[in-house]
C-alpha cells in the first residue's frame, strides 16, 4: 500500500468513526444532534483547507456540501473548550496512525538500523491563545504572545513518519515527546543543535 492509500484510509477512519467517539468522550457531543462530531471536524478541516480565512458563512456552506445543515450562528456556538479538546484529540489519533513511504535507496544508510531525522516548525497564533499555547514574545505588540510548535520524526530507512506532536512555542525542542521515543540500537539520529543533549549519549564502558 503506497503512502497516498495509507493517508486516505487513515484519514477516513479518523474523520468518521474516531471523531464521533472522541466527540462524546470530550463532552463536545452530549446528545444526538444534526451536526455530529465527525461533521464538525470535517466542516472545519475541509472549509479551512479550501480557504484558511473562511468565514462562518463559508464554513456553514461547507457543512451543507457534507450534508449537514447548520447556520453560521449555530456553528459559532460550537466553538467551545470541549470543541478544542475534541479537535486536538482527533489530531493525536491521526498522529498515531502509521504512515510510511518508500525508503530512501541509499546503500550507506543501510549500515544503520534506522536513520532518524527530527525537526520542528513554529506556527504563530492569535495572542488570545497565549494561555493555552504561550509563545516567546517579541518586539511586535501583536501576534508574538502565542505560538504552536510541531515536532516530527522521519526514518529514512523505512519511510515511517512520526508526528506531528504539538507543544507550546515557548517550550524548548528538548521537551518534545519525540525525545522520549526509543530508537533501536545502531541507529543514527540527525537533528539541529536545538535538540542536542548529553543525555542522548550512552556512557562509555571503561574496561578495568
């Protein structure tokens, strides 16, 4: 199965059954409604994927194309802490879905049991989200208080992608969840200096 088929299968599962289950567990859906958990997630995903600046009216139109009827005002009322928790957990479920592409055909990499590239990207968020996702601040008065950092890891030998994991933009790269993922013996880990730590190195065994 190629990576596109894997992504399609995994996304279909996560955006339907998984999203509905998570919506109930997070309290976002307490009773049967016209807009289910999966309908809400799909509306935002496809709506903002098409237009990152989509208005409530445009999002309600996206819901209509999905067979869900909801007014812009009704959709606005759905933006609650429970909704945010639901969306985050759907993302976490998607992260746990195994995605792998064709491995890199470079003979020298086969000398290692795994070749892991790890990196992060930072996304600036509106200042109002600083309580949840604090940023590092800066010289600008706006859009510096809140930021989201995403962490990913790619094994070149297998093509397996791990992540993205989320953390506040203010946190150091060394606090990433990926740091605690065990690597097989004989593997190679490639990162920038932001991830450097002596804890990653095993102590040398000195003979008596």
